C-alpha cells in the first residue's frame, strides 16, 4: 500500500459526460501528480500541483482540469468525454524535498 | 528535446535467468532524476529506484541492480535469478527539475518470466 488513495477505482460513463477523479496523497506529501495510461499512448504526465499551486503541466487536454485543495487532496475533472479518454488515471504524491513519487492504484475510466 | 527510450517492447526469460532492461534517455539539462517503476498485472505502479544526475554510483538491492552511465545516457536495470513474480511491465522515467518540472516516461518493457 503506497498510502495514496484514489477514488473511484472504476468508472463507466457515456460520451459527452463529465467525471471527477479524486486523489488523497500520502500524509505530509505536498506534491500531487496526475498521469494517464492508455493502450496507445503509454504513460503520460498530465499535471502537477505543489501545495495548492500548479507546478508543471504536461499533455493535458483543455477538456481536462485539476485542482489541489487546502487539505492537499486533488481532483481531476474530465469533461466532454470521448471514447479515446478511456484509460487508467493515476495519481501520485511526493514529499517536499524528494523527487520520489508514490502512486495510487489508479482509476480505470471507461467511456462508452 | 527530452526523451526516454525503452527499445525492448517485450522480453521473455525462463525462471532463474538474469535479464537486463535497457533505458536510454535524452536531455540537455544537467539536473534531473531517473526512475524505474514496476507495473505488475494487477495494474498499480510501484516505485523501484530513483537516481539523480550527479550520482553515477551503481546500486544493488537484493536481486535488482541498476547501472547508470551518463557517458552513454543509459540507466539499465538488471534482475538476477528472475522469478515468475518479476513478470510485469517496467517503466523508466526522466524527471527534469530545472525550471518547470517535466516528467517523461518510456513506453515500458513487458517482462515475462516463465516457470
């Protein structure tokens, strides 16, 4: 158990819908990262937050947004969903100094 | 440009064989980290090792060892006496820490260890 909690574990939704994925980082970790893993794109970095502020942005679509709340949990919002958004979405957290990231078990999103 | 190449898409070995997973990275930055992660069939990502760009010491952890060579921009991972439980997809990753952080993953190497 990495200490990072992601909910829900599985999500099935229809095209055009909006979903929110939630991540609770390990206690004491200030950084939260979001990744997308799909069959054709591999593991892609989406976005990083550090203590509530956006720190780095990767290949995140405009239909996607994220935020980190004062209690450090984070949410990834995916809207106008398309079939191609079906993927495993991972959240990871890391402590203030170390570059080491610990991953949650992922949320498997299926868009039908 | 920053890039991580894991040229081996899939490797199959028989139990107890040694196996090396290759990772070649590209970056002009002088400050970066290299990681290896394991993704077993259950799907989660498990951290294995972190190396910073200033530390070229090789590392051994049980049956696992890592060879970091800046001269060839490689960070290879060797499993000695492989076991069936080592079957997984292994990802190498490059994290650039100068300025805006950037995270680049390789496409992964699927390792199958046969009994």
